[in-house]
């Protein structure tokens, strides 16, 4: 790393890269956004010019082989995540990959193994973990202050957008699934992470087929956890409303909590106490903040300023995601 700066290349210049990763990386202390790579050369050059990025690559292999690049951020279609992450790690690069890490548990295990062999950082962009409201709620659950969580509900419902023509997201081969693979991976990860990753005992899933696409546009999954928690998840790309909906609600034996908005209540001797923590003042959107904090953490790990922890939990996460698809296909509850 030159002068302590992490020299980063970004693969894939789609919406998530343009809206979030590139603007944040371009202003992140200790990070030098050195290169972008995309098969669409004209688009990559235009974006490089917009963000003042000095180098443009057309082939992934050139990025992985470049000796003066320290880290790679992967924002490509989902079916490319596994092979690109493995190749980048084998090229000696630290890797942050957009979710999902791979389309299967076996694929996720291969990426984690590659990171272990290479001795390089590997992170999955589960940015919801870094949201300020999530960070404020989690200590109440970690410390058992609210008692045992017996019910948790979460939903991620995105506004309906008419699809003029199917993209890679709407094909099973390239996306691995629809709304459940896209949004469900994130809500499942967030809930299990908040709860301390209890084992899933069984689950049942129901999918709604998307119009004009190979994959589902909505899913409902109910899970029973070894901790005794009943977990209910709902995701959709087809909400007809003025804005997206994303929330978490939990009931515990001595309190309750919610996200969207943040609220925490605790049972005390003479009633119920509102113990909702105050978030730091400021105008930064919680989602923008989550990506900034996530990318800063990645940079800190890459430079050795934060501990290296491989995302082995993502292997189990993708196993449960796959079991939900199997449950829907077979029309029955699955023992996990």
C-alpha cells in the first residue's frame, strides 16, 4: 500500500456502484480509488472521468494481476461474484463483494477457503449491519436486556417498477433467484446477525412468480430457530405504494424493539420504560451512512487496522436461502 492508502479497483459500474460505492470511495479517507473495470468500455470511461479515476480496465484478469492494486470491490451480476472473488483473492487482493457472496452454500465455502489460503480480507456487503439504528439496537439483544426474543418479523418491500425488458436480475441462471435472493438474503442476514446467529431448525417458504420473468417477485418465509424464536420474513419487488418499506419488529420476554423507526421498550417494576437510544444528530441518510461505515471498515481491515474475520456465517446463510427455495418448490416444511 502506497503511503498507507488502500488502492482500490471497482468491478462493475451498474446502479449500486454509481449510486453508492463510487461516491463513498471517492471521498473516503485512506482510500485511493485507482481503477474501474467493466465490459462496457465507453460507460466505464465516462464514469472514470466523472469520479476522477485514473485507470480503466476492460478485463477482470488485468485487475487481479495488477501489482499496484491492493483491494477489489465487486459490484457485478450475482453469478460472477464467486469466480471473481476467488480470482481476486488468488491475485493477492483484499475483496469486498456485493451480496450474495455466491449463489450456493458450496460456492460461498469455496470463496471463504480462497480467502483463508490467501490470507486476505474478505467481506460481504451486508451494509444493513452498519446502519446507525441497527448498531443502536443490537446491544440490547446481545446483553439480554430485553430478555429472550420469541418473535421477530422483518420485511423489505420495494416499490413496483415496470420492467421494459428482463435483465440479469430476472433470469435464474444469472441471479440465482428473484426477490428472495436479492432482498431476502439481506433481511435474513440482518435478523440472524441481530439474534447472534442461532441455528435454524426448520422453515417453510412461499413464492409468488414474477410477471414476465423467470424468478419470483415476492416471498414469505417462516423459520423456527433453535433459540426458540419464531422468525417471519417477507420480501417483494412489487409494492404499489409511494415509497419502499423496510422494517424489523421483535417481541421479547422483557421488552420489544423495532427498526424503521428505531424504538426500544423495556419492562420495569412499575410499567414500561421507553429506552430508545438517541441517534447522533446529522442529516446523513442511514443507508448512506451504512455504506460509508462498511467501506471504512473494509479499508481498515485491508490496511491491518481492524481484525481480519472471514465471513463463514455466509456459508450457512446461503444454505438456508437454498432450503427456502427447496421448500417452495416441494410445497412443504423443511427440516434444516
